[in-house]
C-alpha cells in the first residue's frame, strides 16, 4: 500500500494536518528569532515543536489507519518520546543558563579580584 491508495478525503485531512504541524513548528522557530533574551527564546520552540509534532503524528495516524484499514497507534510512541524529551532538554538548558548567571553574579568583579590577590 502506498499514498496513491489513500482516498481523497483522507489525503485532504492528512495534508491539512501536516501543513498545520509544519506551520506551527515554523511559528515556534520564528519566535526563537524574535525574542531577545535566552529565557524568552526557550519557550516558543518548545511549544511550537511539541504542538507541530502532535499534528504531524495525528496525520501519520490517520494516513496509516486508512491505508491498513485498522487503527495504527504505534506513532503515539514517537509522540510520547518527543513530548517527553524536547521540553526536558529545554528546561535543562534554562536551568544551566540560570545557574551560570547566578554564578556570574556571585563572582568577584575584576577590580576586586586584583585586590584579593595582593
């Protein structure tokens, strides 16, 4: 079975879901470019990527469920793993940046460091 075997109604639904998922992911990426601070930049790609992935996974479920004439849910594992890993990765990046800025705030100023050596 191939995509040409897909009925027109299912191909329309799959196409719309894929386009919506790609557009959502693109909007999240544009948000990454538009915001100024690192902490603001962390949020849009996480949300855009996760929602975009969910729409593309839904398109895959519809496509393969129609082609195989049975419910195809193994794509949900892909969605589960991506939903679990992407936000966690961005959260770890944000925590590392926060720790780095806190360490920089506690470090002595360069003039103070010279005085401490003397």
